[in-house]
C-alpha cells in the first residue's frame, strides 16, 4: 500500500510492524510517518505489532495517541499487538490500554474481525384492523373484543343510579317565604303585647295619681 512493505492484512486490520531505531528501540517518528501513510491511503483500522519489544519510551505513547485521534475522526480504531508481558505492563502503566485495544496474539485479531454486532430484531408494524361483521350476525352474537360488554356495564351502572333511593335533603338551613311570614307574625305579636303592657302600667299610674 503506497510503497509500504512493513505491513500485512489480518482480517479488517492493517498490521504495521513496529519500526526500530539504530539501537533497536521503538522508532516513534517513523511509526507516525508509516501510520499516517496508511491512513491517507484509506486504512481505518491499524494495528502496530511490537514483536519482541519489551520496553517503550514516552514518545511511543505520544505517537499512539496522535494516530488514535486521527483514526477516531474517521470512526476507525488503533490496536497494539504485544506478546511480551513487560511491554503490556508498560502500556497499562501509561494508560494507553484505556483508549487503544491491546491484542496478545494474531488469532485474537482474527476473532475481533469476525465479531459483528447482533442484528436488530425487526419490529412488526402495528396495523389497525377494523372489526368485521360475523357471518351469524342474525343470531345476536357479540364478538368477545367488541364494545358491547363495556356498554352493558355502563347501562347497569346508570340503571342502578336511577333506581337508588334519593338521599334525604336537610332543609333546616333553607329559608322560605312562609318562614318569613311566621317571623313577621311573631314579631308583630310581641310588639302588641309590649304596647298593651305599657298602656296597662300607664292606666294604673293615672288611677293612683288622680283618683285617690
């Protein structure tokens, strides 16, 4: 791909062999160049094969982060194939395994390729079917899911309301015109009694003053 010869295809992944510097350590700058070239040539899933490397420097982790961000921008993924336990431990200590998938073997890469998201179950459309008239409609048959049962319940409740005896109404606090007339009669009677008593007292006083 584009002149690169240090990579191979494993399933959906383009596995890039880790470049080495003259002292045999991981060459972070060369890795970025190779990974960017794969990215520009259309690769969305890149895995770097560390081989027998057992130690990584901080510039390696920075290079992994940069390539990861480029791939994520295109919904891609970056992986690391590490078979050495010390290399895996250094990736975990640096926190690289939190955003990059670390594979321990090539068969694990193939397994990740074959894993597919489960297909969504089709949802049956909701069809509003109008009730049909049964063939034996003349025999007064009522479908089990018809609204006749609900109508019967409503009729029964309505009839029970009509047949129920009305509750007695307390009329104690309700004023009528007859009550007003009775009150007026009672007041006028009391007035007449009062006036009669005053006249009687006046007559007695006049008797004792003028006749004795």
